[in-house]
C-alpha cells in the first residue's frame, strides 16, 4: 500500500489564529453590554459599521495582494481591529469617522506593512491616533453624554478643571473590560506579563505624584479606572504582533506604556493617552527584543 | 518521596495509549522473507560476512563492523544482498541481506554467561556488542559504545515513554519487570558500578510501576515515578527532572556522570548475558484507527511492516503509516519496509488529515512557553526564514531536540520543526563546505610554498653546479697548460 507522507508532529492542539481572535471578541462582550447600558445602542451600530468596513477593506487588500481570501477573512483579526477601534471612539461619532478610521487601520496600518503578523503598529491605535490628529473636533465630541450625564469625558473634565458629577459609567465599563481580561488570562489567550507590568507601572508613577501633591495630581485609582486604561492593558498592549517577544522584554515594553500613559495624560496635550503610549512602545518593541533575549 | 525537579515548558497530550496497553505482548509469526538492512542507525553500514546461497541459523552474525553486528533473526537461506527501502526520512534505499526463512527457526548454539559478575566490564561489553544491541528507545545508538565511559555515578533506565500511542515499554515493564531490573544491574556492572541506578516511569503507567517495585524488592535499583508530561522521555528532560542538571545538547550526559538507557535495551542486555541471545526481535506497538486489533507484538527484525499490519487486521482505508509516535515519528511512503531495531511503534491511520492552512506567525509566544529546552522557537523560525544562520546558531538551534511541542501548539500551524531541520542541514552543509574550502586554501598555499621552495632549491643547485663546473673548467685549463709546458 502507498501512503501520504508528511512531517512530524502529526497531531495539533487545534488552537488557531481565528480561535484566539474569537476569544478576544467574547472577552469584549461584558464591556459592550455595560457600554450599551450607559450610552445606548449607538455603540452597537458603530461596531457593525466598523466590522463591515474592516471586512470589505480586508477583502480588497487581499485581492490586490493576491492572498488567499478565505483563510484570512475567517481569521477574525479584522473584526477584532474594528471592535477595538469602535470601542475607543466616542459613541456618537459621525459614521464616516468610523468608516475612515477602520479603513485606515486595515489598509494602511495592517496591509501596507504586510498584513496579519507583520504590522509594526497596533492597527486600531494607529487609526485612533490618525483620527484624533485629523479630526480633533469630532473626536472629542462627547456632547450627548455631556447632556445625559452632565459631565464631559472624565479625563477631559479634569483637564478643563470641570466639575465631575458622574464617573460611574467609565468605572463600570472598565470593570467589565477587567472581567473580560481576566477571562483571557484564565483561557491563556494572554499571559499576565503585559497587563500586570503596565498597570503596576501606572500605579507606581501616579502614586508618587499623588503623594507629592494630591491637589494637583489625580489618584492612582482614578488613572486605573478611567479612560482606556484597562482596555489598553488587556486588549491592546497585549496584541502579540506589535508587542515585544520574550516575557522579560514584554515586562519592559508594558511598563513603558504605563509610564507614557501617565506622562501624556498629565503633561501632554491630549486627554487620553493609551493610543500614543502604545504606538510609541510599538516602535520601541524591536529594539527591546534586540537587547532582551529571554 | 524522592525530590524531583521540573523542566521548562512541556505539554499535556492525549496519550491514545489505552488502544494497545491492556493487551499482552504476543509473538508475531515468522515471515517468509526477512530483509535485514546493513545500516539501522547513524554511522557506517556493516559489512556482510555471508554470501548469497549460504544457509544461516537463527542468531548467526551475518554482517558486522566496529560499531554493530547484525544477526539472522530466523534460520533460512540468504537469497539476495540488494538495495531495499528502509525507514528513512529521505526514502533512502540501503543494502539489505534478504533471507528466505525455512520455518524451522533453528538456533545457532547459544553461549550464555552463568556469572557475569566474575567477568570484567570490558568482557561484558564485548558480549553486548556481539549481541548487536543498540538503544531501543529510538535513536539506535550502539549500546556497548554508550557504556564505555568511566566515572559514571548515575544510571537512568528510561521507562517514561511519553509519546502518544506507544505502549511497548509499558507492556515490557509489566510483563518482564524482572528482566529490566536485572538488565539494569548488568549495565551498572559494565559501567564499573554506579552509585545510583534509577528506573524512571511516568505516573500514568501504574501497573508497570507496581511490577517494577516488586521486581526490584531485593536490589539497589530505585523505581521513581515521574509526572506525565511530554517530552518527559527526552534524555535531557529526564536527567533534569531526576537530578536537577540542565544539559545542553553539546554536553553528553556522560560529562556529568550520567548514562541513560531505555528499558527495552536493559531487557535485551539481560537476555544477551543470561541466555546468550542476540537482539533478534523487538516489541512493536501496532496501533491507530487503521487496525482492528491494536496490540503489542514481539516481531523478528527484518519482518515486513505489511506482514505485521496484516496480523493486526489492518483495514483497507489506511491513509498514513507512521513509525514511532505521533509527535516525533516518521511518516512512511509504503509498508514494504522492514521492521528495524528502532521500530518501536507503527501507527496506521485512516484519518485523512486536512492540513490546516499555515497562517503568518503572530508572535504569540506559545512556542517559547512550552519549549522543553527553553529556547525561543519563534526567533529561530524568523532567522531561519531570513536565512541568517549565524543568528540561528546563536539562538542555540543545536539544543533543539525536535520534540515537536512548538509545532503542536502553534496557532498559525507553522511546521516549525521542519524549519529547524532545514536550518540544521544548511548549517552542516555550510560548515562542511567551509571546511572543504579551507582545506583547498591550505593545499593551494602549500603548493605555492612548495613551488617557491623548489625554485629556490633549483637555483641553489644551479649555482653550485655552475661554480663547480667553473672550477672544473679552470682545473681543466690549468691541466692543459701544465701539459703544454
């Protein structure tokens, strides 16, 4: 009898890129539910618009680059990018901002760099930064929430020395992200190194300044539970493609993000800083890998 | 409870061992033809010492060289010495001695040793060499060479058997525990007496462990249970777990006073000394979805795999045949291949594996987490892809034991082990080419030097000759003048 020949090993644990990406999407669900509870269904519309745009752009780029459509369209990586971007945008942002941002994420930040596995920057964060710089007005339009919750985005509020009446929504959303993140840890989709190093470095640096002058600097708890901190720690900084490789290198990479978040939030021009902190450390990741090998 | 260490990473695997582990070892039939390859492990092929037409007895040496000897595994007539398929990754054909058996199974007279303790280590080792015993765990390294080093403090008999599907060692330990223990004692004697002699068994083989405990009751052999985690049976991993010593591949275990032998090797050594029996058969696990009767069989070396599979009621829908386990085994192109000394398992599989399409590496790091040698498989992969072999070596590719754990967990289904194979062979080729060109350079330099030297010598000679002839002419003239006057 003749047989087919292949190479060892002949078994596999059945993990796949698409399974990892699906698990990421599941882990985002609690935060989406809480988001809907506080800000209404608009976020769902945004997630939908972003996903359609992402899949279309992915298909277009795959065709242009002559890559297999099916394998890459079903890997869910484009949807993850779409979800992360939509969740980072203000909920009542004009639809074309969502479309433009997602298209930029997939076409420029992902495929121009070589597609899945080759991108230097986190696509969702690159798109977010592009939008923030190009359309500052639309990107900081939290007016509807201002009406309903009588408060601007929390970090903007602090910046403008406004009175904050309701931070609860963000705290709950962040706790929901934390829940999803812990599930990812439990499922071993991510390891503890990046979230822990990023959060601890943020706590330490904010605690130092808070202890020096509590009137001028906000508390560590405030930094943890507001803005995109938790989402960044568990869902964005952990993107393996754009992070450093070895565990030790990942600790350094994530600690850098934590510190940069604090620096940009406290002394920078933009209200939230996760996107810029992540992008800056994305750039540093290859260098960290070069010097820190195991 | 003995203190155990841990090795880095490792994976839990579905063993598939219950398919075959509960049935006793049965004796396989004598085939009509025996095909005995002259090369069954790394090294030089043995030289045949029989001719076509010769009658050979069971146990008679039919080929040998310094490293190994090959015996007729049953009696019959040598009908050919010709190239034949053997289990080899590249489908290599190797010269084999083909014997047509006469079903009489007539033994050559055996020479058992009644008391090996009265013999010197060297003499025992010669008996082991004569019996043609090699490492039966997989690599097939000649045992007598492995038992040469002196100053060995610890002997480890490896009964971990961590690969999925394989149960031949399990069955052997259950049924012939005494042989394993006594074999361990003989090996220990051959090494000049060791301080510790350990038989290590994975803790999923409860019955084997119990049998060994009973068999070793009156001896110094320790039986130690080790956790069931792949690749526990790897030499470096087992040494690390039992002794805490982390070895790199460039250091042989003997350099830290350790020798590791497989359990079946120990039993073969026992039989060679106690009964004078050379290595003529081995236990083979025949398993997988493609056989109705998965079981362990004692198979004569040289038996065709097809004949073995038939005895296990092979189905007609087998798609793949693997020799060895499902993690490190060798996929074979057909079943017209003989069972050799290192054939511990045959997996006949009906599954038509749909190869998951390979995706790009997403740098998830799962591979580095489970690598039992604590390497960075992902970096090795990237550098191999970039053909930066210097970096590949820097990242210790030669420490890789090719256990396949990285490929097993890779979410992108990248055939990492195949990349490492490629890198290793490229590096070897580059090195041998570098060596060749270095030799050529040296030859060239020497040639230039020689030409230069010869030129000088010639010049010297000419000069001498010239002065000489001048002197001679002068003398001649002087003579002539003298005659004139």
